[in-house]
């Protein structure tokens, strides 16, 4: 990155939160939401734990954000929940005036074993369309570097196509740091008849150990040179953060310059990294 702030036409921006477990964390999340509202996001999303693990907390936070006048999209998956419970939750969201959801396969709650049948995201999308028509804008997940459980690159694209064929409107990707992986994936999707927007998910870099552990488990690649650079900072958090902001700013600039339809930030309930990246890009919402 040069020292000169770049400016882009403002694309759709969205921010993702996770439900905090404490009142202090909840208060911080709402402070962060208000601060990030200055970037005029299209919506905020809130992650979800099936089987009640964070489901009720997600619902409460989603409702509160909506009541503050912001567009919000709750994440939703079956996990150990029944169809009746999912439809009740969707009905509550509809009644509250919420018009967007993020439909995911999700994970089976621990201890459930094989006692329940896995419900895939395309099935959840179809259920939403069956019962709620076009009320909800439905987001789904996409994996430019391939879902860790997928059999192949091609099969992963077919899974995504099934979600769109069931009625999804757009997709948000797993985070990545190699823009070529995203563009190759988008081109391969287009070749299979997928025309819906596929928005890149953006993960700011603030803690290398946590990022490496999560990336190894979810199949998101950290390029070797980036790993080595981050490892080299050791306990120098200021240098690591500055490098991470520059790296992710460059990534976002490349994505936007080459036609990405927006940016979805995994905030980790923090303001500063996302705000610094967006300010570097000139996306101040002003």
C-alpha cells in the first residue's frame, strides 16, 4: 500500500458479530455496532448456535439491533433443532420485521452423535422459501478454498449451486488471503451457471495464534510467507496489527478493483481493525 489513501465507489459493506456471553461483552458489541454504523453498512449479521447454545442470545441481539434501526441478518442452522422450532424462530423474525437471514448447514451439537439426520443448507433454504415465500433475502456460505469436508472442487461448486437453485439470493465466502483463489472460484461458479453475487468474507488479522488455529480447522489457507511474517513479530502486537491492516487493505483493494460485489467483515466484535482497513480504502461512508 502507498501512503496515499485510495478511494473507491462505495460497495455494499456488511459486518458480522458473534453473541457475547456476558453483559460487558454485550455492551461492547453495541458500542462497536454504533461505531461501525458510520461506514453505512448494508447490514449486520449475528452468528448462531443450534440447539439453544447461543440461539436465544442471537435472537435477543438481532432484535435489539433491529430496534435500533439497523438492518440485521441472523444466522440460522438446524443442528439439533426441530423443523417446528426453526419455523417458529423464522416466524418470530418475520413478525419483528427482519428481512434477511444467513442460512447455514451448521454443526450437530456435541453429544448428539448420529441420532439426528444432518440438514443441509439447501434444504434449509428450500424450507424458508416454502413457508415464507420471498419475505427473506437469504445469504448462504461459499468456500473459495473448498469446504474441508468436500470431496472435490467441482462438488463444492455443485453444493453452492444447489443452495442457489433452492432459492438463495447471494453468498458470503469463508475468509481467505489469496485473491486468486476467490477469482478462480467465482469464474468456475459462473461457468456452472451461477450468476448470484458471491461476496468475499474478510478477516482482519489481530492475533496470529488464534487465526492459525482456526484457519487450520476450517480450511482457510494462510499463505506461507504471511505465516512466516506473522510468526516473526512474536509479541510485538503493534507491528503485527499494522502489517495485518496493510495486508488486508491490499487484499480488499484488489478484490474491489477486480469486480467483487462487496465486502463482508468478520469483526470479532472489534471496531478498530475494520475501521482502519475501510478508512485506508476511502470507504468512510461520507
